[in-house]
C-alpha cells in the first residue's frame, strides 16, 4: 500500500499555502509539525481530496485519487481540526448518521459503533447528547467517526486537542497499533505526541518541508544547539528576550534556562542532549 504526492501545490491568490511538496508514504505513522500557517491543514485536505490542488497530484497505489472518487473515500478516514456535529444527537445517533453517509450496512454499523465507543472510552456515554459532552469527549467522538469504516488511510488534524494526558497516551497507543498495516498521518502542536509514535516526521514551514526523517535523525540535528545556563533571577527576563528559551525553573536565587541557539550562549553554559521539541523551537523560535 502506498500514498504518494508529487509537487503538490496550493495557491490562494498571491499566497502560496503549500509549495511543491512531494513524499511517498507506506504503512506507518507520519507526523506533521509546523507553526500555525505552515500549510499542514491545507496539505491534509488535499490528501483527502477535499481541496483541489493548484498543481501536483496525489496517488493511492499508483492511481490518481480524484479519478478514484468514491473508491478512495471508502478507503479514507479523516478528522478535521473542527469536525461538525449535531448537538442534539447522542453519540450513537451521530455515529450512525456518519455510518449511513459512508454507506455502511446497518448491522455492521451497529457493531462497529459499539466497538469504537468502547475503544475511545465512551461506552457509558453513547446515549448521551453531544451538547452535554466536554471538549475531550467530543474529540473522542470525532476520532471514532474517522475510524468507522476501518480506513486504509487515516488522516487526523490535531487529534489530541482537548484530550487529557491519559487520553492522549491511549490515543497514541491506539494509532501506533492501527498503523501496523495502514497509513496514519497526523498533525499536532504537541511535539511529544509525534515524538512518541511517529515513524517519520515532516517539519513544514511556509508551505514546504524544511526537514524530514525519523525522530532520532531529526533530534541528531539538534546536537550542539541546546544548552543549560544558570543566571541570576533578575536577568532571566533579559535572556528570554535575547534567545529562544525552551523552559526554565528557579533554584534559589538563580534561574536555570534551557536555551536553543547555534552557539554557546555563555562560557559557563552546559551542552544538553536535544529533543524534537528543541529542534522545533530552533526552527520556529518565537513563531511557536
């Protein structure tokens, strides 16, 4: 199985949202990282054939997806950043509605809905109205609807938004298992989620892939760019204005800063092992 795209481009007037990106995806988890406006959502919508590209093509197993029509949609599961739902429906009613849109037989849909409500931890809330759900519960319903047709290609835009840490871990484990023989593409601002499960990571900026590779490959690029520096409390704000500070904490009268920069920020700075989040901050800095 293979999902590929070749020089995929999207213009909105004079603005280039996605700029000639190409990749070949086989079963596994692929993470998209980038600041707001980097082009992630636009790319994902083109991969779903929801948005027409300005140029370039998307292929599934060598066949151009817009020509596949309903056949491709049957293979696809998609969770948009803000999925639409009817607040007066129960979770079961909403998923039944989506199953009907997907053309699933009624008996199969019932079994699948029960199974997925259990999978996302909503087995006791299936008959409650969506208007009564918390943000995290609604997000789990969105994940369930994306999985309804057991898709070969699963595309998730910010799937962990609104989930608590325990729910995020559960979703990560679910996706890692699901991707054994399927293609999963996810976009998120929570770098640790990508770091935990992605087989390949694409970092987008200004509509292009500026970096791609496995997590260890990308983290290696951060070698020599991450430092720990202890400074007086009174100077912590000054340092935050001068350089990218990933985080800091106080120890007595000192602030211990984790700094991401090309050069040793001070003679007493200690080099640190980089993380994917450090690399993200290196490229996006104050944008992030």
